[in-house]
């Protein structure tokens, strides 16, 4: 394992420190936590529903990179691939509540769900109105009542962008919960990996793939996927993902937003080639793409791979997706 | 069988030792069917408990469990943080009026079920906690028993936690949380036996 | 080699197509070229000096990712690690000239210098005023009259940002040339690599490093560096770069801008840890940092590593660095 | 010795063949002391020349060289594009009134020096072009000579082009541009010998 780090145990605090010190116009750190909160001039004067997200680290720029006017109010970073603790989330909730309540955007992992729930209980004891939405966009796993349900992955950024813009516009906590649930219900993602991520404390990739193998349906924490296949040209990889995702929608009518997301070590060059193929394939299917985005937004440490997210959108969502924001990573 | 503050302190200290020694074993188990951090998480918890106990020696059983619970909740994170944290928090409440070991572990086990919305046979730590509390109630828990509970998770298909995403492929691996729980109850037996 | 591509020969056109199609509000492609030019509403009405940069591909988001209001007017992409051809550069010059002349920002590589020179000669034949500045910020190589001189690397983005903002403000071609030369003279970079980049047509990393080795002073095209050392904690790596770069300035007085740049496959997490160490070390030296930036800006395909750029700045430059821009990659 | 359109066409076609066959050799040489693309660049040039010649058969030597020059300038890029392009462009101008092979190659060599602001002993293609033009002027160029010129670059320290960044470490490797130039002159000898 070759990484530019100091001590494995200090990775998260040092990372957050580096992020905050190089972006002090945008964010500040909540003392004694690894949570960051908006630090722009507008923030202190604003009365809007606070939007808090967070989760394990290793997915940068998610979530701290999306804190800023028009997106998240605060983000809480846990240890690598590990949900943050309730007390840190609770501090973030308190830091962003302006009396309008706070919405938690939680990726559907048992750890995140439980820790955010405990934080919610703590904040409610302080009479802060707190609601949450659970992002579960990863259609690579079956959604069954006998399991944990689907995972929350790259689609989370679309949820954060749309809810952040809607909150800035003055939508109420209840409206935002409903909107969030709608966006999540219309957001579908599948990821592929050419090489697993190396968790620093483990020191080797989370799973092994041969030189000519690619795994379909992986999660963002080295969760294994649904099949291993021979690596193929980008167009064929795109074909499989587009077919699966669009097949999961009831129809191809309407308007769609597309996110091609790099998993950490895959260069932008390859992401654009893949995006080009995705747009070709959607065009063949007569799917109208009204918003698209490419880049490392929800990474998995140094994983090699990409994920494709498609959201069925309405006009207002497109407006919210397009609205400018002041963040590190959007 | 009841447990004294002295025994419980020994128990927790032995648990801390085992967690520190087996950090990489737990990480490896979690790499196979999870995300590779269970050892790191529990080791962080172990250090937090040690620090908290060094700061202030608990006056009674309830306070000891509360100290353990808070250290875990505030430092572990992940799934295991709220789960172990809730178990010890509930045990702390129970210990105010109860020192029967089987009852206490039963309350902890129920706390995990509540927090995790889970039950036995889902390939989680409950598959160690639940039968352990029952064996204690019957007055006959051995290390071999604990080991059997742990091994029983091997052939289960996970339906809760990260391993559940693997569906059938989760079979054939020990559940990492059950392994750390086995350390917990091995430590308990060592502490009680002395 | 595991890459998400189709045909090695089509990488650049497919990448540019993907980039343009997913960012059509910002950029358009000049027909029959792999050059992109601003496509925002403001552009057509504007009268300012056109700023054109370009070079071999493989450094994304450089340069196309920096096209937009307040930064580049156009960018020309060559094949991977290969300077673009004069006819493409010439088309870009024509597309951005509004009568105020055009400034070329060229990284100091013999190929780039020669191709941009030929394009300049072509445009001058059309009576377009064209000037160029040569970026040579890489102090890992000696600057001697007997060699090609220093290379142009990550510092290029600071030059593009400052000149782009100054051009938007209405500075003349002559003023911009002078400003550009000043910025370049005050910009110093060194890069380190943990693993070389794999050029797709070659199929294996450009040089070999052992599992515990790191190379200091590499260029952005797999040019070897000045020494191979054992990998060390981030803080020690930062120490060597900070000492070398600050030692190359005459003084530590004044104000400085800092760029920690990821080489392509190194996650943001590690870049922030490294940036945190750099800021600590500069503080120890009483160096005032008034602007800092972290991210994958000037990459080298899938190279593992980072580079550190430090620019001695004046107040106006800081203002220009901070001014908002509408680009894909800044 | 003069060169005819027929011979020159054969020359260029043989050059194209060699470039296509040796793409990876050139890439490997350029990987050692450059950026690994010289083979890809020249192969792209070869294909562009082929296409241009297929579109329109040149009427004379000057037009042939011009076609080659434009194809290279518009398709190769990098350092080798402007260098080979300028060489053939200058040779095209010269060929309007001159068909002496030594003179033509001499003009091409000078074009490279001008464009690259370089000269012999800098470990560039000039170390093949310059002695080749001189040997031709003396009427005695052999494949062995060309090979010697190429090999002479091995122990040079590069002072121009990408390899110059390596300073002393550029020693011990053949210059990739000299290798492609050696193919060019091997092709020339084959074409003239027939
Ligand atoms: N819903 C749940 N109920 C009970 N136990 C659970 C549940 N989810 C996870 N676990 C336990 O937690 C363990 C994983 O803990 P850990 O790796 O620390 O957290 P994470 O999964 O967040 O990385 C699993 O092995 C399992 O025993
Ligand atoms: N200034 C120069 N003068 C003469 N030849 C040069 C010069 N710079 C580079 N070359 C030649 O070009 C070759 C490299 O070409 P190529 O790899 O295609 O371009 P690049 O260096 O841009 O990747 C070198 O091997 C050398 O022979
Ligand atoms: Mg985890
Ligand atoms: Mg885990
Ligand atoms: Mg090149
Ligand atoms: Mg080259």
C-alpha cells in the first residue's frame, strides 16, 4: 500500500483540517469534531431549513465538499468507511438550526441509520425539529424486506443538490422531506470496479480482480457486486449499465439527469469517454437528458471504476440542479 | 450467577486486551463480507474505554457499564458503535437494580435487537449474544459454547448489516461482529472463572 | 493495463466529445478539431483579449476544464502527451479573437513551443495580433542555456486563472504578456510520484518504482525525477518540497499562494493531508499564505502522486485568484 | 545522385511501412527517456500520409514532399510533427528547382535545426539527419552508416527535447527521433537501391 499519509489513525482529522484550512472562506470545523459547517457571510443571516449529511470518510469530496450556499449546511465525517458518531452529528444539527428545523440526508447503511437516529433523538430532546431522508439509489442490490435494503451511493449528490437548492428557496422541512423522498425514488445507480479500494488500516485491496476482470454492481465500501466479467470496451460497459438502469424505470418518457461518477483513481479522461458512450446509448433509446455531470463526486478511496446514476427529473428539479452553488466539490 | 464490580472491571479489561490483539483479525473478517473496518472500530472503542476508565474509576456496576457505553457511542461509529453502545447503555440502566449476569446480558441482547431492528439467524452479533444469554440463564456457558455460536454464523446468509448486500455470497464466512462478541464473552468467562 | 476506453486511437476525440456534451452551457467544440471554445452567452458580446492554452491530453481537467468566463477563452487538446497540431491551434485563435489580440499560454515543452509558434505564424498572416507566454514552473530541472529549460507543470493553472481574470477586466495584450511573465517568474513547482502513469498506447507504467519507493521531481509526462527515496510520512515529503521551493525564492517575506495538485489517481483525502502538512510547515517558516487550492487540476493520466506549487503573489493577483469563474474544473 | 518522383514515392511508402511495423519499438524507446508516444505519433503520421497520397497522386517531387509535410504537420503534433513537417516543407520548396538527393536532405536537416533551435550532439534526430546528408554529399551512404549515426546517440547526454530533463540519466538510451530517422534513411537506401 502506497499512500500519502502520516498515521493511519489520524487520517480523518488531518484530512478535515487540510480541507478546512484551504477553504476557510467556505467552511469551518466544529470544535472537537470532524464536522464542518458553512462559513460564508450569508450563512449567519439566513433562515432556512438546515441540511446536514455525513457518513464514513473515503468518499471525498462527499460530503464536506458539498457544504455551501445552496447545498449542504453541514457535513459530518466519520472514520474511513465508518459512520460518524451521534454526538458529532448532534453538534452539526445544533450548528445549523435556525428555528426552521433540520433535514438529515442519510445513506442507507445500518451504521449510518443507527447513528443518525441516535443523534436525532438527542436533538429532539433539545426541541429541534429533525427529519431525515434515506438515500438508497444502488439498484445493484435487490430491495427485499428480508435485507438491509438498497445502499445509498453516488445518487446522494443529486439529492443533496436538489434539496440544498430547494431549502435555499425557503421550502419547509415537511416539503423537503417529501421532495427528498421523490428524488430518491426516481434515482438509480450502478457502479463498476476495475480494482477495489485499499482501506489504509487493511493495507490491501478489499477484493481481488484479475488483470482482465471487471466487477459489476459494487458498492462504495468495497461491497462485492453481482457479477465479474471480462473487461470490455467502454461502450459495452455503458450499454450494460444503461440497459439495467433504464429497465428499472417504468418508462423512458420524460426528462432525465445523468451523473457519471469517478470512484477515485479513474482519470477524468476515462469518465468523459464513458459519459460520451452513455449519452449515445440514451439517445438511441430516445431518452431526453436535460442535465449531466461528470467527475469524482462520490469516491471510494482509490478504487478504479465509475458509477452511473440516472434520475427522472421534472423541470423544477433541473432548475435546482443547474443553480450555481459555492462549494468545494460540486 | 451475579457479577460484582470487580469481576466486571476485569471483564472489560480483558475484552479491551483481546480487541487490541485481534484488530487485524477482525478487519480481515470484515474485509471478506463487509468494509474492512470492524477491527479498527473496536480497537478505537477499546482505547476510548481505557481512557475513560483511567480518568474516573466507576463506583458501581451501573456506572461502569455507562462509562463503557458512552466511550463506545462517542468513539466507535459504524454499525458496531450504536449496537455495543446501546447494549451497554441498557445494561447500565438494568444494573441499577439487578446484578444477575444472565439478566444483564439478556437486556444487552434485546438492546441490540431494538437498535438494529434485527433478530437471530440474520448473521449478526445477535447470533452470539442471544444464545449466550440463554446459556447463562441455564447456568452452563463454556468457551466451547461461545465458539459454537460464533461458528454457527459461518453458514448463515446475512440479512442485516453490510454483509446482507452479498446475499448468498455472504455464506462461508464468520460474521465479524459475532467474532468480537465472542471475544467479549470469552473475556467474561475468564473474568468470572478467576 | 485496465482502462475504460474504446479504441486507443479515439481516446482524445471521444473524451472531448464527452466533455462538450456534458457541459454544453460552458463550451463548444470547434468543428473538425479537438479544440473547445467558450459557449456562454456573455462570450459573444465580449471584447477582451482572447486567452488560448492547450497541449497534449492526459492532464484533465487542464486545459479544456478551465475554459469559461474569467479564465480561458479556448483550449486545444493534442493526442495523449503530445502537443496539438498548428492548424487546430490556429482555429482556436481565430475563434476567440475579438480584435483585441490573443495570448497563448504555452507550457515549455519543445513540441508545444514549436506547434504554437507555427500557429502564431499562421494567425499573424491573417493580421491577428498574437503573443505568447511560456510557463516553466518546474524547478526540479535545472534551467540552463544548454537545455530545453524548465518544464511547465501545475503552476500553469495559476497563470491561466490570473491572466483570465485580468483579461476579463480589460487588460491589453501587452499588459497581459508582462503580467504573465511576472506570474511565471514567481511560480515554482515540484512533483512527486508513487507510481508512474500508463500511456494507453504503451500499456504499462512509464517507469518502475518498488513498493516502498517514491520519486521526487517527476514531470507530468512520466519524465523521471531527481531522486528515488523510500516512501515516508506525508509530513516528511511535504518538508522536502517546501524546503526546496521556498529555498528557491530569495525571501520568505510577502504573500504566497499554494496549490496542492493531485496527479490523477491519488485521492483527495491524501491531497488534503499533504496540504495540511504544507500549511503547517509554511507557518513554521512564517510564510503568509493568502490563497490555497487543492485538487486534481493538472493530472498525468493515472499517475499516483502530488505536486506542490507556490507562487509569490501581490494583492491584485490574490483578487484575481479568488474571483469566481464558470468553468468545469477550477 | 538525383532522386526521381518514382523513387521518392517508393521511399515514402517504405518509410510508412517501417513506421507501422515499429510503432511499439519507438514507443518503448520514448518511454525510456521521453513520454512514450513517438511510435504512436509517427504511426499517426504514416497513416495520414498514406491517406493523403491515396486521395491525390502528386505530380512531381515538390508536390510529394509538400503532401508529406502537410499530413505530418496536421496530424502528428508533439515535437516530431513540426520537425519532420518543417523538414519536408523545406525540401518541397527546394525540390521545385533541385533534385539532388544530398542537397535535399541537407535542406531538410537545416529545417529541423531552425525549427528545433538545435544542432548536432544534442541527442536528437539531427544526429542522424546531419551526418546522413554529409555522407550523401560524399556519395557513400550505407545502412551501416545510418546505423552508426543512430548508435552514436546512445552515449550522448540530451540537451534538447524531453530527454534533456533527464540530464546525465539520458545516457545509455537511443534517441527515439533518431531511430525513426534511421528508418527514414534505411527506406531511402532501399528505394534508391532498387
Ligand atoms: N442491524 C444490525 N443488527 C445487529 N447487528 C448488526 C446490524 N448491522 C450490523 N451488525 C453487526 O455489526 C458488525 C459490523 O460492524 P462494523 O464493521 O464495525 O460496522 P460497519 O458495518 O458500519 O462497517 C456486523 O458484523 C454485525 O455483527
Ligand atoms: N528541439 C529539438 N530539435 C530537434 N529534435 C528534437 C527537438 N526536440 C525533440 N526532438 C526530437 O523529437 C523526438 C521526440 O518526438 P516525439 O516523442 O514524437 O515528441 P514529444 O517529445 O513531443 O513527445 C526526440 O527523440 C528528438 O529526436
Ligand atoms: Mg464501516
Ligand atoms: Mg465494517
Ligand atoms: Mg509527446
Ligand atoms: Mg514523445
